[in-house]
C-alpha cells in the first residue's frame, strides 16, 4: 500500500515538472516582433459605429 502512494506521488511530481517545462518553453521564448505596424485597413477607425446584429430591440417600443 505504501508503494502505491509513493508511485502516485512520484507520478504527480513528474507531471508537475513536465507542465512547468512546457510553460517555460512556451512562454520563455519571445518571438521578435516585426518593426512595422499592422496596416490600418484591418481595424476600423475608433469613431465609427458598426451595425451590430446581436443588439436586442427595445421590447417596450414594439406594439403588442
């Protein structure tokens, strides 16, 4: 029974070490950012209002 607890503890420590290794490799390597900024055509100007199809109509103005 004691060997089973020791095996589970070792497996958890190994899993934690593997997770930390992936985090260090994934987050630690910074990619070089391009010197140029992205083109302005991708983002609309901040002052414009786009129509949003997810907006709900006011139910109080609708005649029932």
